[in-house]
C-alpha cells in the first residue's frame, strides 16, 4: 500500500461562481474583511485572502470565464465553506452582519478542524453558503 508523497496543510482556496464582481468584492471586503489577492482580468477572476487561504471569485458574465459557466443554470457544486476566525462576541457578530444587511441563516455550536465552536451561517450575494466559525471552545466535542 502506498502513502501520499505529501502532508496535508489545510484549505488552500475555494472558487465561487458569481455574476456581479463589484458586488462580490464589496461583500468579501466589507462584510468578511478579506484582503485583495491576485487579479486575473482576462479571465474575469479576482482572488481575496481569507487569512492564509484564498477565495476565488469567478464572474461568469465575463467573456474570459467560459470555462466557469456551470452546465446547469443555478446549479450548485459546493454546499458551504467554513471560514475559521479569531474569537468573537456573538452579539458583536450579529450587529456587524445586521449593519451590512446580511441575514443569519443559522447560528450553532458546531465541530470542525479546530474543535467545537460558535458558528454563524450566512449567504454571500450569489447564494454561496458560508460558515463563519470561531475557535474551539472545547476541542473534542464534549463540554468540560
């Protein structure tokens, strides 16, 4: 049996299909605090940094984005992406999202790569579901 010739580090990037780049960039910059990354204007693609990972925004209305157009209009190929964050006060997160008119789909204590922590589920302007997850409150899923 062979083992992989590499070790896993974490999520590198995720690609979201969008149809309004200015609206997408406003959401990811203003609501999530992402920082501008690489730009590929010939392809209609912009990247934003979410900590050490990239979120790639690919505008299917751009002539250079033909490869990104899904075979089924409105089809989804990603359920959600979890963005790990620093600690936050839930009330402050609720107020921040409300200030940007971003509804909270669900709020819960959920597990993830760093353990069980507070999560907010929201949607970006294009229907992509995001889980905004704080650090582990207890690492193994059991209340101390």
